[in-house]
C-alpha cells in the first residue's frame, strides 16, 4: 500500500494504542473492578488515560522530528462494499495530535480529580457501587474521543462522534433516578434524553453532509475528499455549500450552538468531572475540530464560512447574556462554555482555524479548571451541610438556619423555612465568603476566571485576542458581537467571584464549608498552571501553534484592505485590539464589583441587577425563555402531531379502517368466498369427490361378480380356457 | 401287440369324454369330495391324452409328463383333503355353496 511507505517513524505505529489503552482500562474495571476497591479502579482508569497521553506525546515528538508531515497509519479493513472502501486508518497530523494531547492530557487530570470527587459524590448520593461505573464510562469516553480525533475518514469521525454522544448521554444521566439535588425524580434522566435528542438533530445534519459527500465525491476519506474538492467546487459549487451547511447543523448540535445549544445547560446534571471533561473541555469542541478538519471544504464555500462565523458570534453573545442571570454555579459556567464555543466556532468559521484551535486548547485548560473548582466548591458546601446536619441532630434545640431552597428564580428572595426544603450546594445564593473557608480552591478559581475573562497574561487573553483580531480584520460586525460577548464574559465571571467568594456566608453550610483534599486540588493546580502558561503555545511573534497547525491547514493569505489602526502589528499582536479587549474586561469586572462586590448580597436579597434592568434581567434569568419557546413552537405541536398520528392516522384510519376493514375484509372475502367456496369446495373437493363416487359405482358393479359360489368361478375359468384355446386355434 | 391296432382317435375321444365328465362334475356337483374326484378325472383324462400321443409318436416325453402330473395330483389330494377336513370341522358340511364368506 502506498500509504505505508510514508510511515517514517516507528512511533507512528503506536497510534492505535490511544484508543485501545482506554478500552483496556475500561475492560479491566468492568471485569475485575468489583473486587479491586475504589482506589485501584480510579488508578486503572487514570493510568489508561495517562498512558494514552504518553502515546500522544510520543506521536507529537515523532511528528515534530518528522517535519510535521501528516501520516496515515492503516489499521484494519472496515467497510468494503463495491466501490465503497473505508478502512479504519489512523491519521496522525498536527491537528489530530493537538486534539489527542488535549483530550488525554486534560482527561487524565480530570480522571485523577474524579478519584477524589466521586469518592465523596457516591457517598452523598448513597450508592457506592456506582463508583466503578463512572470510571468505565469515562474511559469509554476517552476511547471514543480518540477515535473521533484520530479517524482518517468522515465515517470514522462519525463513529467517534456518536460514541462520545453516547458517553455524554450515559454520564449526564449518571444519577438517573434523581434530580441534581438528589431528590427522587426523572430530571437528570430527562436532561440526558434532551442532550441525546438535540444531538440527534445535529447528527442528522452531519449524516446528510457525509452521504452527500459520498454521493458527490465517491469517498469519505479525508485525503481523497480534499484532493478533489476544488474540482467538484468548480463543477458544482452548490454541493460544497450544501455539505458545509449540513455539517454546520452537526456542529451546532455537538458544540452547542444556536439553535441546538439548549441541551448543554441541562447536561450539568452529570457529575462535575463530566461537566468539565465532556461538556466543557473536549466533546463539545468536536464541532470546532470538525470545521477545522474540513478546512479545504469551508475555504471553498465563503458563504458557508460567513454563516458559521455568524452562528458562532451570535451564540457567543446570546449565551453570555444568559450567564449573567444564572444563580447555579455550574449553569453560569455552562452558558459560559456555550459562549466560548461560539468564539471558537466564529473563529474557525472565519477561516481563522489556528486561532480557533488555540482558543480550544486554552479553553480546555481554564474551563476544566473552573468546572473542577466549582465541583470542589460544591463538595465543600456538601461537607459543610453534612457537618451541620450532624451538629444539629446532636443539639436538637438548635434553630434551623434560614435556607434558600432551589426555587425558580421568580420566587427568589422569599426564603422559606419548610422542613422538606432541600439544600442546593450549587446555588450561588447559598454561598458567599468562601474565600476564607476554601483558600486553595479560591486562588485556583481566580486564575481560571482571569484566564476566561481574557486578562493579560493568562491563556485566555492570547487566544481570545487572536480571535478578536482576526474578526476585526475580516468581519467587523462579528468583531463587535464578540467584543460585547467578551465584555459580558468578564462581567458574569466577576459577578460569580463576588457572589461565591466574597461577602458574608449566606447559608450556614457555607459557613462550615471545608477545603477539598489533595487528590482534588493537585490536578487543579496543574490545570491552573496550564491556564497561566497556556498562552505560551502561540505567543505573538512566535506563533508556535499556528506554525504547527500549518502543516495540516494551509491557508492562502487573504488580501484584505485593512484600516490603518488594524495594520499595526507587534509580531502579530495588535496593541489596540488587545488593549481594547483588556480595558473592556477590566471595566466589566469593575462594574461587577460596583454591583456585587462593594455591597455584598445579603441572605434572601434579590439580585441587585433585577431592579434597574427589569424585564431584561427576567429574560436573562429565564434563559430568554428559549426552552419555553421551543416547548411551544416545537415540542407541543410535535406532541400534538404525534397524538394525531397515533390516534387518528395510526389507530382509527390505519388500524381500524385500513387493517380491519380493507385488508382483513378483503382477505376474508377472498378466503371465504373465492378460495374456500369456489376453489376449494366447488373445485378441488368436487373433483376428488367425483373420483371417489366413480370408484364406488364401478366397484359396486364389479362386486356382483364375486357371488361366493365356487362353481361359478370354475365356470368362468372354463370359459376363459375355452376362449384362450379358441383364440389359439382360430389364429 | 394287441393294442397296436387301436387308433389314436379312440384314445382322444375317450380322453375328451372323461375330461368333459370331470368338468361337468366340478361345475354341477356341490359335494366337495365329488368335485375333488371330478378334478382327478380331468387330470387323468389329460394323462391319457399324454400317453396316447407319446405312444403314437414313439417319444417318452409325454409319459414322463404323466409321472409329474400324477405326483402333483397326489400332493394336491393331500392338501385338498386336509382342507376339506378342516372346513368340515368348522362348518359341519362340505357343501361348497355354503362356503361363500368372501361374497362381494
């Protein structure tokens, strides 16, 4: 095979291990995990993921020394039907290795964190046996994500795409029989189903894109498709546009973009490591990876590029505004993730693939850090709550502390004292003043926040700035949307910081919150380090990551006429754009201090933004009623149509009329009248009855000969002899 | 030879007469024993015809056949008498018209 000749380094042949090590890990945990104990289960899972990271690093080194040439490693024959020949090949190039490093690197840290987190989580939820299942799912996710990023064809990518979707479903519904507060309910399970269905709509788009591609290109393998893309584009420009736009539906589903983003906030029902790994750092970036991977197609369809960029930019701003009005610590981060994914999608849509991938990597660092720190906070509050519960039960006379239940935002500010009210450890209104109780997590959270807000010199500053600069150069309107989104980003993160860490504890549990153990904080420190230094990957002037990715993504420089202020370049960094975004971010944090920091929230106090903003804040609180609008526009009519189809079309028309009357009636008429009466009774039966009758009559005639008189028989013999003799004589 | 002057025709006429008597006996009489004897008569009529022809043409074949016929006839008598005795034991009669169980 021609491809095998290009395999230069023997290290490349290790690439299947990135998939099979996690698979091995999950098999070990599945088969022996029951007897191994929690520590060993977690260690096996983390080791499987860690070894995959080691392999990824080796691949990266091999690629670096080999000059960055893409290598395809044939692994197995997969589908071979006629002209369709899709082998399972691994593609090792700078883009896929970047993804592998992020997935396995961040994945390993989150696995280690989860050893500590799930240890407590399964105890708070009182089902210790579920510990092992969690790590089996996590390893399955790593394996599937690796298939996604390492596949050499759209079909292989799709296998991973569906696989991570399955893992997402399984892990969102990990505590499937309760809601996020542990009360018996189908809420978590419904969230999992919602994620599955929203993704299914996206996957449908992806599938159509893939099938169209096979129809037009005769192949779904990257090399072949990209090789003839230009020819096809010249012959049928509509095809490329259709493929890229259908692919955008898939991207919108997986990477939570408008209009399919609604599943991601609900996906926070999963355990926090899942939110960090799957719903922030890796899986949701698959859409960004898909667009970056399909760069030859998108480059040929500028209209599709613009639509992708616009979807990303609008999502970035839209989700950022919702994040401002959320009270759940993880929901804020979820909307933040949607918003940041919007940044990435906008970047890769504009053709700034390197900037988008850069932001993908840095975002994986700091958003994983933020989510895991939030998980640490939640655990801290849970610990405080438990501590309190024990304390209260020992001193029965102690008054119940005022609690803010998990009530809809509209009821906020009416603290209820009901006995059955459940404490919500994720509600920021229950927090406050945690800085002193959980100092390590506090500093980690600050680092994550600064990185996300884009403050110099943290990782987010460099990557976001690069996106903003590219936007300013290519599409000013997208630049404006993204800049406003960046402002909101800094604002809601500032709001979160003041609400969670400063002021006075608004709940007794927050007063007694406890810091998390080392197994949780150490991975966070590593992530914090990456969040600080991640910008070094692609510093202006060096552009290491851009150069690295250029081996895979070769782009012709656009000749755009730039305004004078945009032409200033300090080694690729525009000081004005950078200054503007930094000033915006600092301004937003300052405003958030004015509102939330200067005068901290009191227990049961309404959000200070509620009064001045009025209905706008109500909209933000309620996620702009998108779920409600979807419910009215899509779900209810859909349910009505299904009911109509089920009751009227299926049951009454199809079953009662068509089946019972038409088919069964016709069948009965044919069987009874035609076949039974005419053919069977009057045809076949009559014929054979006639035969029987004939035989009977003949035999009745012949029976007379058998008269029982021996002498008459003898006479017959005599006549016979005479007849024979007579014949012989006469002859 | 005293008999040499008797022509073949006489023997054959006698043979035919005996055979006819035998055949009539079988057809007319009802007593199984008589029928049996009539059958013997027919066999011997045939024997007579055999030896007459044998003598006429000076070959022994016919005479040899007579021996066979006599042997078979003897065997037949043995079987036939046994049957008659068996029938008599069950029916207390040897009237052949009574033996009509196989009537159709």
